[in-house]
């Protein structure tokens, strides 16, 4: 306990110092060092566990915003005069053209923090009306520490996933909107499959995390290395497991299904609202129903919700009015079982938000014979979902409610996720 408390105080001190460094640098006015300012902002974002840094120019100043636990927060304001040098510094770090101001550019670089940890930073720069805008995605090595339990999968869903990855062929699909943690889920599965006697190849756009022992291919439109073309080439590399970053079009979908049919385990993502919509979405991509029914081993629907800060967590009772408002999305039987929930009151540890970190809420669909027959009949997603629930699938809303019941998140977060 003493070590944990000491580490917490050390991290708290680093957070305060990193924020003060930015403000001290800005206070120097025209004498400030762009190198120090950029480094201080990167350090501050890292200490606050930000996933993204937004450098947004306006007519009068430059806003610096951090996305923390999925929510953008205003952090710093810089004078407009620093914008050009600020963006140039980021371009130099990323190996981009500093003399190009009218075209979008993408790059990446690596930051070593004062605590000795390394962070890969992915950069996107685009020209806007008020000047060049930069968005930096922070990809910490800590992502490699994830496992299925820490991602929030329930014991029942874990069993389904373990069954699916033990099969030598077929498709495992992670679904959800952008920013719902699909890629992290796939990386976690890939790490579990990464053993000595298995050949794993990935095709990604972009490669987010480098993993030892896995051949990772970056999509490159300039050389016509698309997901579809890359997948054709990968099949000649004698892989056991293939991960495709995303199934975006009919060509990729067709090759992916044939790959799964010919003795390969294929992992990929789709942009759908839930697990049940995955199957009709594949029909939209011109796949034959019998191919979908015979190749999809598992469909994972997921979202990310913020976790309650453990340092300011307290009880919260929901009122009859709230219960009434929740009945539209949460079954009454579930609400009546539990009326005591939890909330974060806000403290220095969580930057007074009441939340710290995020966790996934999921639904995991395993196509059984009944669902396969429904696919062959091309029934709508709503009917497939009813069948899956009748066969034992816990819907995402119920998984979220359970996490709110045991105090991992709040009901407000579950509702926010459902309405996004």
C-alpha cells in the first residue's frame, strides 16, 4: 500500500509540474522556446493520460485541447504568433515537409518522457481557414499491458472469445463506431495468439502498435497496397492468422471470407452499431449468405465508457423520475433489482471530472445453427438480435448496466454511450 501511495503522489506531482511548465513557458511571451513549449505540452498530455492533443487555431489565438477518457477538454491557450513555429516543430519531429502549408500531411515520431517511458505519437496536419491544424495521437507502450479481463469482458463473453480463437479458421469481427476500442481488442487477441509455432501477419492503416514476432504491413495508397491487394499478397506468405485493420469494401470482404474458408483465422473490424448488425452489413458488401453463415465465428459489439475515479467514488441513489427516463433503454426488471449506484464526486486525482480511465462494454454474438438459418433467410438485424438474446447473448446495455451496478461506471455514462 505504501508503494502504491508513493507512486500516486509522484504521479500527481508530475502532473502539476508538467502543467506549470507549459504556463511558465507561455508567460515568457516572445522569448519563449518553441522546442520547450512543444515538449512541455506533450509531457503534460502524457501525464494526464490524454489519447489525443488538438492544436486548433482560431482568429485570435491557438487552443490546445486534450482528449482524456474520450472527452475533449480545453487545457491551454497560446498566442496566434506561435502557430507557425509550433506546427513547424511538429513537422520536423515527424519528418514532414516544413515548406508545405496547403496540403494534408501525416507522420509519426517517438517521445521519451522524463520518467523514461516511450510514447509513439501519430501526427495529422491539415490546412484550415485560420492556419494549419495539428492533431497528435499518443500511443503509449502501456497498451501492451491489456488483457481481455482488463478490457472489461465478462466471464461469459471471455468463454466465447476463447472458443473462437482456439479454432484454426473462420472470422472474428470487432464492431462499433470510431473510437470504441476495436483495434485494442484485436491487438489483445493477436498477442494471445502470438506463439512460436504460429505465423501472424497484419495489414493495417495505420500500424498503431509494433508487436515483436508479428509481420505488420502498412497500407500505402501510393503503391496501390490496399487492404484487398495486401490480403492477396499475404496469402502467399503462408500465415496461420491474419489481421485486417478494417473491412471497408466488397473486394476486401470477398477476399477475407475466402481466406477464412481456406483454413486461416482472420480478425478484422467493421463499422456497425452492434454485433447483430454485423451479419446484414456483410450482406450489404455483396457476400453470399451461405459464406457469411459458414465463416463468421464471432462478432463483438463494443463501446467505451469512462470509469469512476476510485479516489472520489461515492454512493448515489437514482430517483423515481430517473428510473422512468431509463426505462426506454434499460429493461424495467433490471432497474427494479438495483436502485443504489455510484458516482465520482471529483478530485485532484481525476482533474475534478469524477472519472479516471475507460472500460469496454460488450455484446458477443456466436452464430449458432438458428442464427445461421436466419442469415440464409436474410432476416433484418433486429430479428437476429432477438434470436441471439434468446440464445443467451447479453446485450451491450445490460453489460453496461452491470458495470454501473458494481460501481465501475455510472448510469449517465452508459446512457451517453447509447445516445452517441
